[in-house]
C-alpha cells in the first residue's frame, strides 16, 4: 500500500487539493467508516462523562466496595448483595439491572459496585491504554522501520533480528510474561520509571510487543523507497542521512503509519482486555473493560450482564476501529482499494 | 493446617508446633449421638449404626478439579486425601468413624484397646489385634508397626519433626533419616503382640497424633521413600487399584479386610470408589446435578450456590468447621508495628461483609476469637464490635479512623496478599477498599494458592497484611494458639514460619507453656487458660479473625447415609449408592 509522494511543483500544488485533503474527502464519503467514527465518538464522549454519571446521577463511588450497602428499587430499600432466602439459603446474589440511572442501572458486581459507573470508568481506562499504546507502537515502529530500512547493512541486520526475536514469541505469552514480572516491582529502565500499579505499565508492555507489527512492513516500504529517484537525488545532492529520512522518507511512510493507528488501537484494546481478564493488566481498584469481565466471571449464571456489557463494548469499539482503519487505508491508499476491487 | 494446600504448606504449619512440651493424655468428650442421615441438608449423621447389607455394592463416583499429589499416607498432608485414607489405612488409634462431636474421640484401631500409659505419661503400651491382613495378603505384625514408625522419619514425613519428635530416638532419626531405628523409642514384642512407645516427655496430645494418617501402619518392606503414585498395601476396607494424578484414582475393596471395630474402621458400602480429576468446578456441579458424579470435592462456585440451595437442597449438606479465616498483621513492620493501627483494622473489618463474600450466613459466621466456637478453650468474647458484646455485631469505622489518626500511620502503603481464587480475591478487594477508606494506600497482590501460603510466611517477602485460614489438625487449643502465635513458631527468613504476624510475647508464651502443662493433669482448667490466652492475644491484635467457615458437600440424588466427621469430614466409605 506504499505510495511514493514526490515533491510537486508549486503551481501544481495550488491547483490540486493535496493528498491529505483528498484522503479526508474520500474518508467522509465512505459510509461504513463514517458510521464507525460516529460510534467511536459516542463511546469516547460517554466514557469521558464517567465522573459526571458517578457523582451526579448514580451518586456512587465505583472504586469502593459496598458489600453491605443498600439501594432503592421501586421505592423500596433493598440490599445491593442479596443473600438467598429460599431453600438452604446458600449464596449471595448482586442486584441485577434496575434500568434506573440513579440506582444501579446495569446492576452490581460482587463488591456491590455500580456496574454502569464502572463500565464508563473502565471505558476511559481501556481507551486510554488502547490509544496511548497504539500511538507509542506506531511512533516507535515507524522510527525503527525507517532507520532499519534506510540505514541497511549492520544496523538493519541488528534491528531486524531484534524484531524477529520479539515476533517469535506468541504475543499474549510475551505480554503475560512481561506483565507478571513487571507487576511485582514496576519498571525501572534508566530514566523510565513506571510503578507496578500504574496504567502506564500495560501501555508500555502492549506498545513494546506490537512494535514489530509496525516496524517490519515500514522497513520493507523504506527499502523500496530508498531506490526511488527522488531519494537518490536527495542523497546525491549531499543531504545528510537524517535529513533525507525526515524530509524525504518519512512523509512517504506516514500514511501507512496512520493506517496502522486505528488497527493497532483495536489490537491494543483487545490485548489490554485479555491481560486484565487474566489479572495481569489493569490492577484493582482501577477498572477496565477486561477487569469488569473478570469480575463478572463468577456471576455468569446469576448476573450475566456484568460480563456481557463490557464484552459488547469491547466488540463494538474494536469493530468500529477496524472499520475506520479500513476506511483510512482506502482513503490514504487508493491503489489498495483498486487492487481490492472495492 | 491449610485446607487446600499441600505437603509443604502443612509441614510449615507444624514445624512451628515444635512444642516438645509436657502434655497429658486427653480425649474428646462426646456429647451427641443421633442417627445417620439420608440425603438431607445441614446434617452430620452422627452415631454409628449397624451395617446395612442391602446397601452394599455399586460404584461411588467422586470428582475433583485436581489430584492431591502423593498417595503415600505418611507423606501426603492434604485434607483431600486424609479424608480418603479413613477408609484405606489404619493406625494403632483412630478418630471415631462417626458424625458429630463424637468424631473427635480417639478410639482403638489396630490396637485392641486404648494404650496403657505408664512412666508418668511417657510410655504407651499397645496390644496389637490379631488376624488383620494387609491388602497384599500379608499378616499385620508388630514388626510392621515398628517399621512404620521408623518410616515416618525415613520418608521425612511432614510431621516427623513436630508430631513425633517426642519419641525417644527421634532426634537421631531427624538428623539421619536413613539410619532411623527408634530402637528405644518404639519397641515391638512379637510374642506378646505388643508395641511400646517411649516418649522423652509426657504428651497429652500424643493419642491424637497417632490417629492421623501419618501414623498409618504400612508393611515392613515398604520403600523408605515417598511411594508417590504407587499405592502402598492397606489394612482398611479399600485399597487403591490404580492412580494417575492427571486422570483418576480407583479404589476397590480390600479382599483381606474383615471388620474388627465398627468405631475404628467400619466396613464400607460401595464396591468401588472412582475419583476422577481434571474437571472445572462448574462442570463438577453439573455432573453431580445430572447424576454423572456422586460427590464433588471442591467448594461449589458462588454463582451456583443459590441453585444448589434451592433446586438441589436435599442433596446439599452444610456443616460447620473448626477453622477460621483471618488476616495476619505484620507486627514487626510499619504500619502494623503500631498496636493502634492493628486494632483499627480489627474495628474496621465488617465480618458480615466477608460472610457475604464467602457465600452468605449459612456458609460462614463472623469470627471474633482465634479458637472457633465449639472448640476446646473457646470462650465467646469480642473486643472489636460496635457497642460491645460477646459476639461480633457490627464494625466501628469511626473508631477505626480515629485509631489510625492517633497511630500516625495514615497515608502509609499497605500491601494485601491473598490467594487468587474467586472468594479470596473478592475479600481482598473488599479489604483494599476498606484500607483506602481508613487512609492507607492499599494495593492488592493475588497469588496462586500453591505459593501464597509459603510466600506470606517468609519475612523476606515483607508481607504487611495477608488473608489466610487455619483448619485444625486435631481438637486441641494449642493447635491454634501455640502453633499460630507462639515465639517458637516464628522463624524469620523461612518459608516455614507459621506465626505469620511475627507475634512474640514472652508473657503470653509462658502462659501457653503453663496451659500445656496444666493439660497433663486437668484439661478443663487448661482449656480455661487457653480461653483467656485467646482473649489476651486479641487485645494485642496481631491477627483479625474474620469468619468461621462451613463446608458444603454436594452429593447426587442416589447417595445415602451421609455422615460428617468433624475431624476428617464426610465419611466416604459409608456412603450408599445402592
């Protein structure tokens, strides 16, 4: 999906809307991608409103246990966790969805916490980790890919082998291993210090494991670009390597990197959910959609909503990100669309 | 002992109980009788009734998520297999195979009668029953008994250095297990059919120690190492036909077994017992509901409890355990080196909330003392309940916050270490929330059940607060107080430091020694002393008792004659499947 963008003459630039504007126009004409963007926007805005919902509508602290708490349903005060009163009186069941935004709209988890409020806060966490990890991955991946592809020789060999080693590990296995190790004492890497319970820990881990997924294709693209006339001309004119990479190579790989962004965000969110579900991602009392699914695992028979709701949101968000990613790819790389016959 | 943990866990527990202290013989009193129960709930089915031949036969199918390791009765230290050993192996003495309080009574098993105790409580003489054969057809002799005592040390049984270190010659055996002879400690007289055990000091708890599986009698030629998956010949009604820890354990009738004592070792009902491993707990519940299995070992998951208690109430059996779940507070490191901070936690913990997280009031009750209700020495008392009273009623968060403020520990970091199963983790989350409310920076560290118990014991891991549990080895107050909170049980830097709080009060230690000594002559008075010690330890607040758990046995519809021994739980061999 590479596209060589040669510097256009000034007069041409005035007449043409430019590749970016064209891409935006193309994207806005792509209905599925537009719908996906709207869905994402709604999810983001709603999640950003989490404190508003918790403080002013549900009046609850979603990070505090309310095991002995009560709430109001149909005007009656009832316990949030209801002990069974039938038969042998075994087990305690959290309150189910009340569909009343002021009182446990989606019910409670086994700690007596408002699932709806946690879902919104969890969305903020999942989106934060997804977007930040994807950004980090794309930035690092692009830098590494461009350097390896342009420098070639020993530099390329070393970088490529390191990427191969990371790639050789199953993604989730590597992520779990890193998480288990780093969750004990946090990350101390020179000036980089991340506490064990920090949300930045899953961000760094997820970003690190996906770097090869961005760096390797970009390296391949740079290898092709390096032999193009305009690059050779720049080199021939005596421009320093760094300048050639920044001014000539980078602009040509940025569209590809941008295409990666929504796709990597979706991947990062899924990975975060998986890690949190396995207790090695986001740490309590913080919530993410993955931790809420884990909280609901022991309630599958009695309160499936605790698991289904975050599951649906993960599915909705990642599907939307993928559809948007496809749209961005089509917009930035018309040749790919032509090749795909779309 | 810890219910779910294995050999290493329980060994660590008992290393702490090194109390080679003078003790006197004591057996539990029996107060209840009653009859066997059919498939009814909350019953113990006490009393030993006559054998009902019409119910003999069939295959009892049991399921568990995992096997419990070695099948060697002198090595394995898990409740899962100790429960099974009751129908397989025998010692000179045994806990009475019945339900209710009487199950704490020690009765003669391979011995014809209770031992003759002489030499100021230091010499026990047993007369061996005649005509008993192992499942391999070999007759039981005094040589087998002597060899079995030696084997306890040769296989480095988890309790060799604690339960049996009072036998004369045990010290040498512990130092050089391979050369263990106990030549002056355990003496067999083949012609008279007697076995004499000599102790270095009187030990009133010795009969209990002889009634647990580590004192099982196995053939003289048994390997001097952990038999692992290779079953050793048995004297009881069942023997292992095959054992694969990844798949199943199959028990069949011991062809040479003839009932000699209904109290000590009754004949079993099922012809075969199949114990299958590897299912998830959810599928275990479904299997029992569908009649594909007759009993499940693991506690049912929280989301199935209501269903079991309503639709399958007649198949659920709930029984209280002499055990407690508690929080350990590290008295040697901040913030809990401050007594006020420790007391604050005791005031703050909502035991009712923990009961709910455990499964409700029918599966647990709030605890306020170290000794469980109904246990020797237990006295109703509660220093940390809102409004005062002898039993716990409510937490006092305001008082707790005040104490935290007074202690000057607010804002400090507190790590909470729990096991990573559903119930432990949810209690841990509650505690994290509570400590945050109190002003601490609390973090939760869930660890696998396989390592959590040893991890929290080692002071190198700097555990500040941990959730753990203790289930009795035998019915004596010392098994809780002396084992869990004596100076001798605290071993800094070791994985075997069962005094997890690191509590060591010389005054209380001296009183525990006095109580043990009193027990040699006056058990009632000793129990009163233990009760006071319990209360005084709680004033220092090194631990926070939270709940006394109950156990739920979920059996299939066809199962009958359910009996619950307080010592070793459901009597497997007494179940009817016909």
